[in-house]
C-alpha cells in the first residue's frame, strides 16, 4: 500500500465519484475508462484505409490485454 497526496479539490471530486466503493476501486475504474477511451480513439483513427489496419488491431489487442491484467 502507498500513500499519495492530492489537492483538496481533487479529493472532493474523487470522493463524490466513489459512492460506496473505495478510493482505490474508483481510481482503477477511472484509469480503465481512460484507457478504453484511448483505445476507441485509436480504432477510430485506424478506420481510415492506410494498409496498416492489421498492425493497429494487434496494438489495440495488446493494450486491452495489459489494461485488463492491471485491473485484475
């Protein structure tokens, strides 16, 4: 376990998001959601025909697997 310091404003915002969950669970969910949004953006960018769609698909697959492994 580690201790972090955040601003009072960040604490209040995080506290309002957490509901009945722990701060750690809330932060993990926010991180996973952020990664998911980045993956969706990569897929959107990759939808244009560049000839590298397979390569992009493999990169996205790897990101998803690493993100799942960290949140487990």
